[in-house]
C-alpha cells in the first residue's frame, strides 16, 4: 500500500511542528524519518497512524483519504520505543492481543489465533518463549514481541517510533538486521522514526530528512550521503568538517582551505569535507593541522585536532596509512572531495 502525506501542516500551541510537508511512501518500502529532536518526524508518524490530525493537508492510503480517520480504521501496526507490553500477560497473549479484542464477527478462531502467534514467534525468532512473561525477557526480546504483536493484525502499514532507542549498541545493531529481514519476509510498507544516522542509512530503502518541520531531502542512503541537497543535510548526515568562507570565480577560500566550487555563485559560502575525504597532501597543497587525539578503531584511525587557523578538524585514515601518528604530530591534509553551498 502506498502512503501519501500531502501539504501537511500541524501546530502545537502555535508552534509549527510540520509546515507544508509532502511525502510519498511506495508500497512495500522501508522508509526512515530522520532528523534532530523537534524536527517533526514523530508528529508525522502519529499523523499517519491516526493518533494526531493535521490542521491542513491530506493523508492518503493508496487513493483513499484517511486524513480524519481514526487509528482503528487505518489498520496500522505501531511499535513504540518503550514496547508497551502487558506485564501480566504471557508473550503469546501479548502477541495475540490485537486479534483477541476484535469484534466477534471479525475475530479469528482460537485455533487460527494460536497458529498466527506461532508463525510470528518463529518469524521474530522467539519460538518456544510464548509462555514467558515480559519481565523474563531481555530488552531486545521484548522489542521483538512488540514487533510480532504489531504484525499479528496483518497491518496495511507498520510504524515504528525510535524502536531501538532504549537498547544498548550491540543489541540495536542486531535488531536492525532482524527488522530488515522481517520486513523483507512480510513486504509490509514500513516507516520508522530515528535520530540515529547510522541506523537510517543501514536499514532504510529511502531516508526522509526533516528539520524544523520541513523535509530537507528524500533519497536513498547513498543519495543523501553522497549528494546532500544543502548544508543542513551535509552537516547532519555523517560527520563533516565545516569551513566558513566565500566563493569568487568558482573558487572557495576559507579556514585555510582553497578548493574548486563549480556552479556556486560568488559570495559567502560554507564548505564541508568528510573525515574520510581528507588525505595526506604534498607541500603546497591543502592546509596544515596539529593532531591532538589519535585513536584506532579496528582498521581505521581517527584523528582529531586543530588547523593553524584554530578550527577543529577530524580525519579518518586506514590504519596502515597512519603508522607512527601520535598526539602533537603536524600534518598537511587536502580534501579529495568537498561540498560547497552558498550561505
């Protein structure tokens, strides 16, 4: 099922949470809503769920206008950050809850419900744990129960609000892979909210980046990382060194950095250079820096320090290219790639 948000506006106490947002999610797509706190991503998710209603605009499921329809009429599955499991119910009863509470005419038989619960517990790799209670599970297992419960009602769309935010880093990475596997197995159109860039880039088919109630860019993980639409996206998605300066005759100068800026108009501008795009430079190229911190993380060495102009910088080198580097080392670096945007 496709989902369309068209010219959506939503305010809270005269604060514009969403301002003219338009977004289309394709059938079977896994889309991430990515942005900082207060950008409007959770508000947009709740509007799609029918938990909030816009002042202006439309929410369409396929071609059906669902703007003012309640959550029960939309057939959505919603997974909250804190799981919201019923502590007095077993895992199996939690998963079956949405089916058990249906009206008698719409409720499957007990045998059908048991079969559905077994299928879903196997899907989320919790088969054999149906008789346990939530407090007997780990955080990652509880999140899987919440996901199975949301899928039990055969939702037309699955919505997840910061689904891994309460988990430690190792469990989050594991569950990201599981969510992708489950999505591919079910084919349910899925939207999840996150402020974790790595999570969005690793998991989603496309990423919608929000800022101050507006969508800055929508694209594949590769597109938003390698071809950012503007300075906000470039600075928010992935680490980047920032240099303020100006452009004259398609050349950027600022912070000790000079580089080509094709197509950028004359005037104030900001240049961004990813840490992995800084490479050792020959004399006469690049700019001088002093390393203050050098740390190895697996095959990559992270270098933090200051330029001679006093600007902080970060560079990432392959370990074999950083032999002998230590705090206090002086380097000359040059960008192999940069992004320049008019101010």
